[in-house]
């Protein structure tokens, strides 16, 4: 007796949600992992409605958040140099003065391996930043920072700590310590996180996308790793 039961090959997968055909969805993903993804381009190229673009952009960022969480690990190590810094993603209120409304992000990059982390934080207190440092930077690492007081304890926490006073120098004249590498990462990250993505409600998704794009510079590599992350988050049944 022949069984009439069938199940879609996409059951349980990232593509199960879609009312779009597979080709259109793959083209959408291909555009989404590009540097300059915009609603205007999607409406012009794929003739999609605003609600569809918004929903699938959110689904794609969800995949990238999953990828970012899976990438969490320790960077640095004995004799490895890790530059650290904090920066605020936001905009001046009413475009006047220096009052900036936004989200603080704490970051670190290992010079030797180029491994990077960017972590949203509620504040820049020693307690908050030290917790991230202990979680993400291996003991014995050489940490270079500016002279922010929250870092004063690092020499007592199993790290060798060098500083550069940005009030006077970009490179310390005695130790040659600098944070130019992490500063470049901030410029790159802020270029990739649009103003609309800097609200706290959406920030983690946009920051994860930013980290994904910075990790994989080649377009084909990006597309490949996005599909792998999607399969990890939504393993087919």
C-alpha cells in the first residue's frame, strides 16, 4: 500500500518560513550580505514589498546574531597583544552640542590573529569592562588601552598592561604602545551600522551583521558562511 504522506525538503530549515520562491530568497540573502544593502535596491531588483523586506532582513540578522554567539571565545594569549577600547554608537541629540544618545560598545582585537570582539555594554565602569575582559581575553595577554581609569586594575588581573595617553600622543614615546588597530575597527564598524540600527531595540542584530561582514570580506565566503549559520540555527528536519 502506497503511503501518501509527504514532507517538504525545507522542513525545519531557514527556508521553511518563506512564501517566496527559493531563487528569490537566495538572491535576497546574496544582497543582504553585501556591503550596501538597502530597501530601495530590494524593491527595485526583486519587486518585493516593504513588509517582506523588513521581515526577511530581520530573519537574516537573527541568523547573524546566532553566528556571533557561536563565535564567542577567548582571544590573545601569552605574549599576544590585544588592543581594547570603548566607543559609543549614536548621534548627537538634535544635532547640537556633544550630548550623544546611543549604545556603548566595548571591543578588543588581537594583533597577531586579527580575532575581534565587539560587545554592547551598559556602561564603562571597571566592573563592567573587567567582566568582559576576563571572559574574552586570555590571561597572560599584553593589553594596550588608553588611560581610562577603569583599566587601572589590569596589571593585577593576570595581564601585562600598557597605555597610551591620547591627550598627548597617538603612540607612547617610551613603549611605542598604540591603539590604532582597534581605532580603525571602530571606523569600519560605524560605517557598517546605519543610524536606524543604533537604537537599543535593534542594535544587537545590526552589530552582529557588522561583525559578520568584517569577518568575511569575500562575497562568496560571506554567502557560504551565512548559509552554514542558517543551517546551524534551523537544522533541517
